[in-house]
């Protein structure tokens, strides 16, 4: 089968390589001419880590219509801030209904994506699914090379219409299908978004180290101290309360790490320290990073909106959003997925 992988960052290259090495015909879409040229030069992605091999790629393209022609599945691997533009572009380019999977959707990704796609295209109604997180822990070595560090187990995946999840699962190539678990609803993937717990707060609370040219540190193992981990658990408790108000009991971030990486520990800090895949993950060297500009406006911001609408106390979540807005000198609530452009009822319908 042909799979179009949209995005060629850390996880985009990992997904493309994994699929290609497992026998799928893979086409990569990317906006950057340098990335497209690097892949097309040899039609391979070099992979090390879990797989040590060269993955053969059909071709890469900057043209979405070309990249999605005759495809059977579209895997979107970009940060969430690209979802709106991609929904519009795919609405203009797509010629047939094929499943589209946001890896991940972050908070309410499938709701937003479907909204903008349908505004652009009145005729096609592709199945749109979102995952709770990416299945690959990876870091890009070069424009066409990736270090695949680990592959997670049991990553939740859901569709807005929960009755269609098996239709999506049946199209996912078998090699990666086993790493996904069908969820009951997008509450489990949207509110189950653990990236917004693990990424932005440690970076903000280590901003001095982050911005120092003399220091580098490991994001998880060194950037999340016992005290910071306890604070993350407070934000996590608000996330879980929002899910409960929507009728779902979700795993805590601690238990999610246990399930995904088979790590052990009595506390979130212990589980993080016992996760081998986190050992080599460097912290960003700048605050101008997707850990801030994705995980807050497309993670915590919509979580805060939904929580407040449901009467859930969101003080710790709001504190981190306020801190990020102050440090970055920008209104992340205004620029992010604040859901003001969608009727609240459609959000509730979509995630309940």
C-alpha cells in the first residue's frame, strides 16, 4: 500500500523509515526544498537505533497533490501548529477520501482539522483520526537520517465518530498497527495528551539553563527534578479532572509512562528516571521551541478552555500558560487553539 507521510522532522523521518522498511510504499511531503532534495538524492532515509538500515522511499515532494495522488493513507507527523494550514491545503489537494491520522492531534486536533477541511472542501469527508502521542521516540541526525530510539506500546488512537475507528485501524499497515490501541473516544487522545504535561513546564522552569550557552542538560533525566515532577502531577490532576468531567477515566502521566515504556516507579519522578529512552534526550537550547509553541497553545490552552467551561479548577494549568505568555512576551491563548472559532457544543460533541 502507499502511505503519504506529511512532515520530515524527528518522528516524520522515523515513521517513513519504519513503514518503508516494513514493505509499504512511502511518499514524503515536506515544505522544505532542502529536505525534499536530500531524500530524493538517494531515495533513502538512513535509520539507526531500533533499526539499522536504509529505508527505500518512493519519492519526496513539496507538492501536496503529487504527494497524495493514489495514496491509501495519510500520516501527518508535523507539530500541531501546522494542522490548520494542512487541513486547508489537503482540502484543496485531495482527490479521494482516504484516512488522515494526526500523529499526534494534541488537544482537540481532530476537531479543528475536520472543521477547516470541511470549510475548504464540501465534497470529500475523509476519516480523520488522532493519536495521543507519536509511537516513535526519535531524533533526526540529518535531513535524511534518523536515530530511532524506541517504539512505544499501546498508543491511543481515536476518530471523531467512534464507530469508525475499526475502519481506520484496518488501513494502518500491520507493522505499526500493533503499536496503536483503539480508544473509546477522542477524550482519551485529546485530554490524554501527555506531551503538554512533560514538555513545556520543565523547559520554562529551567529557562536559565536552557538559554545559557555554557550548559546543556537532559530534558527528562536532569530537567525534571523531584520538585518539578510533583508540580507536573498537579497539572496532571487538572487534566484528569477535565477528562472525568467529560465522562472518561484516563491514565495519569505516571501510569502512561509505565504502559508505554514498561518503566517502574511509585512516583512520576521515579518512572521518568527509570525510562531508558529518556536518558539521551537533550533539552532544547532555546525557549523558541515546539515544547513552548506547540504544547502550550495547542495543548494547555484548549485544555484550560474546556476545563473552565466545565467548571473544573485549572489554576496550575493557567499558571504555566501565564508564565509562558510573560516570558515569551506573546499571547499564546490568542494565537493558539483557543476554540473560540468553534462552537463549544461541537467540541463537547466531538470529544464525548
